[in-house]
C-alpha cells in the first residue's frame, strides 16, 4: 500500500465537524492519503512517514467541490436564448423542448463526448463529485440512454423524465405522468440513484410531482425536486413532506416554506448561475441560513438557464449576490452538496473519507470570491 503526504499546507479547510467550526482551519497542516482515502490529518510537525510527498508550498487546500445539481447529457446550443434574455426577453421553461429535440437526434457517442467534456471542465475547476440528471429525452428510449451515458461518468445519476411534458403529450399531460411512473420508470430506475421532477408552472403541478416522486421512492430511488424557481410553489413543502434529499432553486419562498425547511432534513440547494444567466431575482440565502436551513450550492450546468461548469464562479456569485460569507459559500459547495446527495464520504477532509482535495493558488479560500473569474485551482486530487 502506497501512502502520500501532502504537507506545507498554509491553510487547510477540513469541514470536519469534530472541530466544532463551519470550516475548520489548520495552519501549516498536513494530510496523509492511502489507497485513495484520507488516512491522517494534523499539524505538519506531527505527520507520520509516507512513501511519497507533495509539497503544497504554503497554498490553501480545501475539499473537492460537490456539485449536486447538473444536466450534462444533452446536445445543441441555446446561446441565442441567452442573448435574448440579456436584451430584455423574460426566461420561461419552454426552451427545454429545444434541447429535447437536439438530444433525441444526437448519437450516444456525441452525448457521451459532450458529457465527458463538461465533467473534465468541472474537474479542472475543482469539482470531484457531480450529480447528473437525464431529462432531455422525455421518452423511454432517450431517457434510458441519457442515464446510461450519465452513469459512465458519475455514480450520482438522476431520473428526470418529469422535466417538462413533451410536445407529443401536450394534450395529455396525465398520460405522460402515467408513462413516467410506469414504463419509463421501470426502464430507467436500474440506472439511477435519484428521481427528480420540475414542479413549476409550465411543467408539473404539486399533485403530479407527488405521484411521480412517490413512484420513484417505491422502487428505491431517493427524491429530489426543482421548485420555487419561477414563482412560489407547493413543491418546497412537498419536498419536506416526502423526505426529499434536496429541493433545488428556492428562489421564491414563503415564510411557511422556510419554516418547513428549517424543521425538516431537506437541503435547500441554491443555483446562483441560473439567476446570473436569467436575470431573475437571487434567492435569499441569508434568510435560509439564519433560519437554520442546510444550504448547498450547485452549478445547474445546462444549455439553457445556467451554462457554467464552474463552482468557483457560483461561490463568487453566492458571496456577492446571495450575501453569503466566503466560509458559508465554500461549506455549501462542499459539505452542503454532500448532504444534498446523502453522502458522508465527500465534502470533508478527515480520516476515513475519500481523498478528494483541491489545492488553490491562493493563501485562503476567500480568494475564490475575492478574485472572481481567476483560475485559482493549482491541483486536484480525486480519490
């Protein structure tokens, strides 16, 4: 067994709850890795001997980012929609159907190549765990192959047959719900860990979302839900009611929504790249955090409403426009994302966890927001 010592770490952010801090920081710290796992964390002066050594050169080391919401299996481009929004056109959910048409027309090889390209972009920017949804096939065959592609690049795959109602079911949304909860779910569940639904005007209402998510839970899938992106939605409280791991967007919330989230275990996943790219209002992270809600940050990387693969960018936007502190934003992009995926092996640097670490060309994680747009990731160690 080979061991590797990373030492001369100027600032180590562990997220280890044993430290009793939001981000536990050690000065001139060290980490020992063995067989892809963290074997030891502590002061460099106390580090055990190892076979190999990596000199951090006084840099800051943080946990790998955990991106708990993305849509990477797709074809086509919607840059024109972005341009229109930037010149005054309001965002609506209908553009999804454009990507569906392009995705259905693409080959498996093309879909996989695009997903691999985007995962590589994410990895270069420090993301070591990524969740990937289907949702751009919207028929049995194309949702199955979308998840088959996603499963080749991540273990965190999500069945999102209920993204929107496809054109061929425009006059029969109930029939489409039956398809999603019947033949489509039966085909896709073996390839997925999660089931998701877009609970929003123009997509699926609260009762349809409940039926779809309960069907997924009945076959062993964990629940996730898109809700509160375009308007107040009953989907937020539905997520808490059914024990969903995460409710994502949370841009528009009532006081009852916040109270429900605070009383439950569902993570509120905020997607600041969406509001940046659509000019919608930003979610109120301070309100959620002050209420005691667990908050995650993710990219929602997709071709329509948030075509960014950069967690550092999302952290910078969260600090400036969601009014999170740099420490809160970093925690939400690492440990928060892990909680949104029901994972306790990532998002933290501690003995027994996966050796997913990011070395920054900076003395502190604060630089992720302080120097927006600057490529600060010096090295990524993933498992």
